[in-house]
C-alpha cells in the first residue's frame, strides 16, 4: 500500500505543477488582453483630444490634425483583430487551466482515499496480530499440560 501512496503523492505533485503552469499561461494571456485594451483606450483618448484650436487656424494645421486623427483611428481599428485573437487565446488558456485544476483535485481525492484505505488496512492488521499471538500462547499453554 505504501507504493500506491507514493504513486498517488507523485501524481498530486505533477498535477499541481501542471495546474500552476496552466495558471501562469492563463495569467500571461489575460495580461496581453489587458495591455491591448489599454492601448486601444489610449488611442481613443488621444483621438478625442485632437481638436482645432479656437480662433484663426491655417488649412495646413487642420489638415495635420485630420491626418493624425485618421491615423489614430486606423491604428485603433487595426488593434481589433489582435485583441479578438488575444481574447480567444486567453479564453482557451483559461479552459485549459480549469481542466488542469479538475485533474489536480481528482488526484488529491484519490490520494486521500488511498491514505484512508492504507490506514484502515494498517488498523485491521494491528487488530488481527494480537489475536494470533494470543492463540499461539493458548496453544502452547494447552500443549504443556
């Protein structure tokens, strides 16, 4: 039974490491999503701040502001596919993390049940042993008479 307990403990350690690695990958993917969302928001903020200065303005100044606004809009729209794929990757890594967590919990339950079974077996063996000794003593005492 000791070998089974050692095997179950080893499986629990492996499953814990697998879950930790999956959790790390999921956190990294979520961080990338957050970074892209922050970048998109910053581009939108920069775009909203582009306004013509009140008062007389030259046509070239307005053209520059318009060009910058257009480039910021294009950059923000260009982030959409990257953001979508990053969200999909983050969702996939989160599903993997949950799967690894289930595997870890399952291995921990198996380890606990193996430990309980080993304890029960050990207790049964210790209860059986004195009876055998007692019988042996009785048979030796009865044989001498």
